[in-house]
């Protein structure tokens, strides 16, 4: 029975990745490999991200925006954070706001966070993503008992 469940899980995962194609697919998305964590940290501060978001593991002034933004940058998460998710959240934040309670994260149906598309270079975006990736840790999987 256990091998059947394992096989079913593998085929389910393969099926999900096979369906991930088309214009809005993240398949093939890759940032340049030259992202620099220290430049990313400096860029994050220069763009004032910390004035709205808490940043895990950083000693920065508390966010000042009202009402507060509950989205912290960096934390313990259940799965690996993708570069594509972070890029989308930065350059098209209204898309990501759809996944949250809109009354807390939006105004008039749009994210309260401004879009940074056209406001930063690809290198700055690459560096910020490299920095943010160091702020997230994957939570150990919970153990399930099979009977």
C-alpha cells in the first residue's frame, strides 16, 4: 500500500509539472547567476522596502506605513521560495496580492505596494532576489504516520 501511495504521489507531481506550460509558466525562468547578496541588501534599503516590510534577521528601523503590512521578508516557510515568485511580487505586486486577504494588502483592488517594474535595473532586481533568498529557511517536513 505504501509503494502505491508513493507511486501515486510521484505521478501527481509529474502531472502538475507537465501542466505548467504556456505564456505564464515559470518553466525556463532563470535570473542571471551574478546576484550579489550584499548589493541586494543595500538596494533593498535604498528602495526603502524596510519602511513597509519587516526583514527577517536584519536590525532595521520598524516599518512606519499605516496600516501595517503583514508580509515579512524572510521567514521559515514550508517549501523553497522561487526566484520567479519573488520577481513577480516585486514587479507585479497586484498579482501576488490576489493570494492574500485583499482588504489588508490592497486599495481599490490593487496592491498597496508600488510596482518596481521600470524603477530598478535587472541587476538590482537580481541582487535583491539573491539577498531575499538568504532570508528564507525551509521548515523541516512534519512526520506523518501511515497505518
